[in-house]
């Protein structure tokens, strides 16, 4: 089995979580950077990360890394890669990417140069004259040029990994599944935890909590770009899917409750939980935050309340925070985890958080406020 280098992009603020997740999967040489984690391993690690990662946005196969300050340097760097080691003769290989803080800032020009250099390498290896036949499986090439350093990669995932397959319908301002999974990890959900989300919306936080507690791998219900690549044998896929199924915890006592004032959102949440295979672990109830109560002797609250830039005006949102502060009482064996972008949240809530962590909900800078003492 060959050894490859991979990169897994992720939301800002969750890099260490993703690094630990990949180490636990058996990845080697794990290095966390801003917004991504590098790691290495065989073909099986790429499959395993796609099937099991709750935090990564994609899994990218790194083919080349070099510096380029001119189009000639970019062409030669890409041309030097032996692309036939990755792409079959009839591969379709569209090119997309980003240029940031570099001499080369024209994305369209860089796309064209990388496409041409890759094609010339393939034609030389396969002894093709004229145009390549791109009628086979797709190998999407992604590039990043940042501060004149070029990374050229192949996307193994296809659709981003936050698209688990269970959220066919969502309500307004949905949270990415990967961010919800990060909140679950930071909150310490385990196989016997009781979780409440008093603003559950379409149920994403609770579904991610249930799947984590039950050991349900998030990628089992979906397809990936590398499903039919010649680089990865069907036997590897079969082995990794079987290992993923073995992660299921039949002894889990996990239960959860989701509250919301919108019955249409609750209907969506119930359907999503059913598609995710966790409907028997979560109850969805129509209830206002003013009537909030902890329905167990111990547990964890995880929530993403409406706020000014999302669903409510600032004044209404801050009144909501005051109600939360009154109802989220200091109780033994209870924790409260609230993600919010409002700098005045703690003032409105009525007490300082025991711990804070900066996270990004899309492009919106937020804090995860944790109360557990």
C-alpha cells in the first residue's frame, strides 16, 4: 500500500479537534494549520477519513507543493508531477482553486496553466498525441496559492463532508453539520449523555450528538468522488465500510430532547432524525424558552440561539439571552454550551462563562460560551 500526503480543510477554530480525530483513526504525520490539517497514510486512510470524520470539510490528496512567483514557475511545478500515478488515461480533471496574498492572483489564469501542465504530463506518460479523452471518472484538481506557496491537490470527497445525507430539508439559517459536530465534541457528549437543545430548529445539533454517542459514522449514507477511482481498490472500500459499521455502540444509553416554538421546524427535525437513524433517541417538543426546564438529573445543553444577524433583531436577541440566563440555573451535573456572535452575550445572560472558545459559523465570528461550574 502506497503512502500519500493528505490535507483536510476545516472551519476555523476546530483544527485541534480534527487533528485528534485523524490521529485516533490511525493517520500519521498529523499537523494542524489555520483552517486545515495535514496527515499521511495509505489509500485506506483517505477512505476512512471520508467515512468517519465529523469535523473535516473535505479530504484532499496532496500531489505537489512548491513556490511560484510567475506563471512559468507555476507551469513547471505542476508539469513536474507524474500525474499518471494518480489519474488514468481517460480521467476528467477539472481545475478549481484560490489565490491569496500572492504574486499570482488571477484564478482563471492559474486554472488554465495548471490544466495545461497536467495535460502535458499525462500526454507524455500515456504517449497521447492531440487532445486527451476525458470521458472517465472525475478527479477534481484543487489548488491553493497562498503567499506564493502552491499546493495542488485532488479532491477525494466530492460533495463537502458536512453534507451527511440526512438533511434533505432545513429551516432558516441552518448550522453546518461539521460545526454542530464540533460543538458536540467541545461539550463532551458521550455514549450515556442526556442532551437538550432548546432552539433545535431542524435538529442538527441533536442528530450530531446522537450519531457521536451511538458511534454512527457520518459518511455511511453518502457517496464520494473517489468511490470508483482506480487508485483505490474495491476491497479497501469494503474493509473500511465494515470497520465503520463496527464503530456502532449497541450499549449506548444516549437520549436527547429538542425544543422549538415552530412546529414546521420540528416536523423537519423529526424527518431528519429518521433519515439519520436516530429518531428513537430524540424527542422533539414544541416549547418556548420561557418554559425551559431540565428533564433529567444531569445532562448537557447545547444550543445556537437566534441572534441579530441571523433571525432576530439585536434588542429581541438580547432579551432572549436574559431569559436564558434566568432559566439556565446553576445546577450540579448540568452544563450549558451556547454559541453566539454577540460580544454582550455574557452581560445579557447575567454571568461570565467558565470557558470561552472562538469559532466561526460560516463567516461570522462567534464565541462558544461554556457554563459548567
